[in-house]
C-alpha cells in the first residue's frame, strides 16, 4: 500500500463543491461504492474519512491506499476505483466541478 500524496499537490484550483453524501459507516456504505465505479466527466470527488480506516483501490493505477481518519484523497474525473471495508469506519464524499 502507498501513502496518498498531499491533497494540495493534486487538487486543482477553481473547483466548487455541489453535492455531499450522507455520513456512511461500515454497515451503511452503499454497494455501489464497494464495486468499481467512477465519477462522471468533469466531476472531482473528495473522500473524507472521519473515523476508523478503509482501503481505497485505484483500479486505473493498481494502487491500494489505507485511508485513516483525517484522510481526504482526491478522486479524479472518470477514474475507476472502489472502497474495501476493513473494519469500523465513518466517511462521506463531496463532489466538485469547475465553477461556471
């Protein structure tokens, strides 16, 4: 597993949050987040781990990152990924697009 790069090294300027998921736990994470999926073109996402840890699988690069509380990895548009529950966790996802 590799450590994610600092958010400010990859997060582009000029994005605006437009949607946020509810808070999820290991018991309530939707099946869609546990199987391979991607954001739409032009949509960035930021995963917020608020408690515990989860494995983030980047199918495009093959990287697996263990994310713990305080992690906020950037998810690039159309990048295939999924989450793997490893124990107790709380998280939510914010979605961003370019300001228009």
